[in-house]
């Protein structure tokens, strides 16, 4: 029997137990042995739980039990998860975690410890929830050099944008609906709506794809608070949709650009059609072209099923996974700037087309609705857009919103 | 060095050489060693090719060379590929192939030989071209029982249906465009348009998912020849699209249903938005829900990159892959019948709504266009539909087209 310990018996942790029990036969067939839970660590009182005998409240019991080969960490957050995970790796145990904050912040160090101790440190569930994503990147895309990734990696904001589009809700209405359904936190929803969750996930993806640590704090993140109903309306008229996109790319010289921001996506882009709480990640490989992985980016059982697939990988493939699942530590270089040129969507509450065209250096498409105008600019850099916005403000035209256009062409040809 | 031999230097075979050379460093890092091509078997004359020294025209040279660990088969078709692949496995060499006809016809036998000889038999490129699909099923979905798969697995017909929809082409016009671009064969396009290619691919997927050989000849296949411009038009009006869907499902009692046929997909179904030559496969796992893999289903370099990922898997994971990539041989049971209930799209060139409603037992939606009517029926089995069609014909109403509706609800709740 492969004996594991689960740290944290919340939503995901209890899901791991449920998945292991529901599909025990199929998991055993694939892992080459049965997988049994030896301990569950949780500080809360589970003495009346049917599995009460499994619960412990001291990590040392688990660390000292030589028969525990794999530790599952589903506590979330950095403290005490970081200490527990590091101790488990140092004690020679494999660790599988769903904790994106931990991996984004301490991934490089923990991967190095795992490599040194010849154990696995796996975290499939940390990005894209239940969607197989890190393992396919690690293994199946090995014949490709992946130069860019664009993803919808936060289900809550995608749910909100979908409601704003389909049910004509405002941001505030969509947020309160997301909170009512338990998708967004009631007290402080900023981890989702301000792009912090997506920032952590794209840091993990970028680090893995490019082999060098990308610090979350260096990734510019802008959430969906400024997205207005007008933007959703104008985008729809353009045959497009507004999505919160997390992206990372590396140019031919090795320069990395990375960020999280709302973008305007023509419907021919597969990501534009991803609705509700679903996630999707589109990668571009030099041999393969575009490839997309789509599915449930959150939820108890989907996320737990990804954790269980990591447990099986530990048993089946061992440390061979770290030949390709690895990144080097790096020193923070400050905010990562994307110096590429893009077509921008710009919305102003003004009808002075002449000044608008002059200050933006011409426009490629223009739509009017009541007192507002939305345009698509000619390609320009973020810095050029910033200067144009300053010119507009000086001329008395306030820019209510600006977003990059993420066409399909750009994704293929860039 | 991992020394390989390539059998067949056509489109895919030469692509494998190109991928290995273009991304040699990244492949070597992931395989744990450099991968070098020792032989290329092709009966044609390549004496003036820059790699002329690699070419041989006798398989025995390769089989007898103990330093060749892996053989790549990209000849296509059953003969002589079957003989070559079987000989290579029996000689103790791993085999990676892109040959769907071979795998669909002889997969069970070749997998058994591979297991016995403790070598790998891998065929990622045989379904979905470059899309990582069989490996994620084999490895990353291990915590799930997958009960159904629906896919667009033939790029040529998807290209044709896209042109019929976007450019208002007829079937004949779309076919000639596909032939002009080299997507469909000029002499006999039936492998694509009659669903034979998709039939082979879904046989492989069904065999892998359900663990028991599904014979291509037992899978009912119906291509897109009967899809009229009217059907595309009516579907669009219904907020839907016509797609050639290959599917396989297994109910709770273990009964397998499998087929290839054009279906009507509401746009909320992710598969409905897959355009042009792209492929996409949607799987449903009991823990994960829907998950979709999307990308280039054909093409020289995408397909070759999938073959190369198999070469790396042989080197890295060895025969551990066969714990989960395996199916048992089975005796053909004759045509597989899908006895499930579906909403059907039915089109008639008649305006007699009363008789139509009576013979179909009521309709859920009805659209008129010129002299034609298209309806969505209430859920019924294929047998019930057949009887209704007979009633209609008896009443003088000819059914021009009927297709299942593949909603999103069905995919999740069924």
C-alpha cells in the first residue's frame, strides 16, 4: 500500500479522501498499488468524524512515520504550509499540493530540495484546478519550445464577466451574484477580482515554461473592477468578448513578458468562448502551433482529482518528472514590462472624433453608443498608449477604459 | 545517445527528423539523453538526399542492430506497417507510430506483444494529431472514471463544415476547396467525408477508455455528404452549428455506445466553436466533469511533435506507461447500437406541420425557411426516430436530414 498523509481537511483535502475512496480500484490499477490515507492533519476537532482515528494535530507524527511516502498539502496560504511542505521534503517524502500561493512564492526552493532529496514535488492542482495542464507541459509538449501562454485561470472573474455579458449585469451585481454562490469571498473578494489569484497562477506557468523563477510581485496585475457594461456592449458589437487574461511570453532574445489584465478577444479566438466558471489555457508551441486545455478550474472534486493524479505520478514515475518540472531561482528584477505592440480598445465618454483620432494617431474601428465612443487603435506599445491618453486628457477627453485586443492572428504569428 | 529508426520518409516521417533536429537540445534535456536517427527505411530513392547515408530499404538491418532502441513507424496503412511494427516489438524495440489504421485494427495484439517483451508501443499521434490526448488520458485523468468522449477528430470535414457555414458553400464546393488545399484526397475523399478516418480514431479512444477492443467495423459511421446548406442555415438560426462528432460512451451497466455522425451543437457547447482544420476532444470524468483538449489535429510538424513526445516517453518512463495504456482483445459483436434517447433535428421539404407533429409525437422547436421546415423533436431513441420517419414517408413527407442534438446539458448530466 502507498500510505499518504493529508494536511488540511478543508474543501480540497476532504475531496482527496473522497476521490481516493470513490475510484480506489482505478487509482490502484494506475498507481500499481492501493493508495491509503494514514493520517489527516487538522487543528480543528474531528473527533466525531467517521475517520476520527486518522486525525492528528502534530506534523511530527507524520514526518517520523517512515511508511508515509507521500504528503498531500491542501491547507493553502504560505504559513504554516511552507514549513510543513519543506519539512516533509527534507524528511524524504513526496509532496503533492494544490497551493498556488506556496508554489508561486517558494516553488524554486522547494523544487531544489525535492531534487536533492530525490523525491517529487508536484502541484498540478495549483493552476487550472482539475485540468491536466502542468503534466502535459512537463511531458507531452516536450518536442516543442513553448513561447507563449494565454489563459483564463480565474473562474470567479470569468463567471462574473459571463453574467455581465449574458444577463446585462453590472460589475457590482455580478460580484454579489458570485458571492451569493460562494465563488467569491464575501469579506474581501480582491484575490479574485483584482487578479491576484491569476497573478500567482501565471507566475507558476511562466516559471515552468521558461525555466527561471518569475516572482508574482513582479507581474503587473489588473483585475476587472474597471470593466463597465459599456465595454461588454461595445465588445459584443465588435464580435468580441471581454476576458481576464493571464499571459506569459518569451521573445527570441529570451526577454519575458508577463501580466494579468482584461482584454478584448474576437470570438474566433477559442478563449473568447469560455463561459462561466470554466478555465482554459492556450499554449503556443513552435512545432505544434496553438493547443488549448479547457475544463473545471476549481471545485472540490475536480481539484482533488488533479491532486490524486499527482499522487499516482509520484508512485509511477518518481523523480523522473523533475527532469522537466523544474525552474531555477532568480532575483527579482522589479516589474516586468511588456514592450510589445498591440491594437488597443479605447473607450471615451465624449463625441469629439477629430481630437480622438488626432491624439491616438488614427483609429482602425470606431463605434458610437449614446454619449460614448469605443475605438480600436493601430498597433502601439503600452508606453505609446500612455502618452496618447495623456494627450487626450489634456484635450479634455477622459479615457474611461483601455484594453489590449487579443486576436487569433497575434497568437499564431507573433 | 538514444538511437532510433524511422520507417517511411513521407510527410510525418520527415517531420520527425525535422522536429528532432530543430529542438534537439530541449528533447535531449527531457529524454535524459540525445536522440539520434540511425536509419531511415524507405523504398524510394533518396541517394541525393543530404542524409542519404541513413537510408536503408531492408527492415532487417534495423531489427538486427541492437543499438536501435526505438522504431518510429510513419508509413501508414496496415501493410507492410503491421509486419514491420510487430517484428520490431518482437525484436525488443519500442515502437512509436502515427498510424491510426494500424492501431485501430491491431492495437490489442501489438499492446500485448509490447507488454510481454517489456517494450513500449505508443501512438499519441494517431488521434488528434499534435494534441496531447492519449498521454493525458493514460496519466493525468487517472483519478477519474471517464464515461464519455465526444470529439471533432477529422480536420478535413471540420474545415468543410466551417466553409459551408462561413462562406455559404455547398458540400461540393467545400469539398473541392478542401481538395485544392490538399486537405482531402482528390481521387477518393471518402476516408474523410464518409467518417472512416474518424471511425478509426474513435475506436482507438473507446478501446483505451473502456479497456476492451472496439473494432472499427462495428462502429456505425456516417459522414457529412448529406449535410445540406439548409441544415447549416437552420442550425445557425437555432444558435447552433453542425459538426461531425465521433463519440463513445459507457453506461453504468458497462454497455458501450460508439459512433461517428453529423450532429447539431448549440454554441454553448465548446465543440461548436472549433473552426477550420482544428480538432478538439471533450471527455467527461466522474470527478472532473468536462475537460477539452484542442489543437492541430493534423499537419507535418504538429503530428511529428506528438511522435517525438512518444520517443521521449519511451526513454523516460519506459513500460510503466502500459499500466494504463492497454486494452484487451475482443471478439466482434457486430454493429454497436446506441440505445440512448436524444433530441433530434429533423428537416423536411414540406409544410404540413400538422402531420409532422403527429408523426413525430410533437416537436420542441420549429423553424420554416422557404419550402422547408426544421424541427427539434422531444427525446427519443434512434429506433423510435426510424419508426417516425417511416410514418412520415407513408404520409408523403420525405425526411431530407436528421441529426442528434448534442447539447451541453447532455454532456454534463447524462
